[in-house]
């Protein structure tokens, strides 16, 4: 029997995940939030931006989005 840390379980329950279509790999995938409105595809690893305009779409990041993510997300 394996040991499960209760803090780890609570942490993983709070991770924002959504089902969506990745614009990069063109597959239906689970997208995991990096930060609010920015998600990473679990199929191909591509970062996308959430766009809400009557329906929710996940779009490829442009260079400004990539710069913002690098400046504002701690990868360590």
C-alpha cells in the first residue's frame, strides 16, 4: 500500500484543468492552467490562451503573450 500525503491531494484538487481543443495539435485534450487564462496542452505541451467570445476557445500564444509568461511565471 502506498502512502498518500493529504497536502498533495488537496494541492492537486485545486489545479485548474479544462477540456478543450488544442490549436497546435488539433486534438481534444485536457488543458492545465499555468496562470489565469493561460493553459498547457497535455497532449503536445503547447501553451495556449483562453479566449471567451460567446464560447471558450484556446488560441496559440503570440510573442507578447510568451514574453509576459516568461516575465510573470516562476518556472522554478
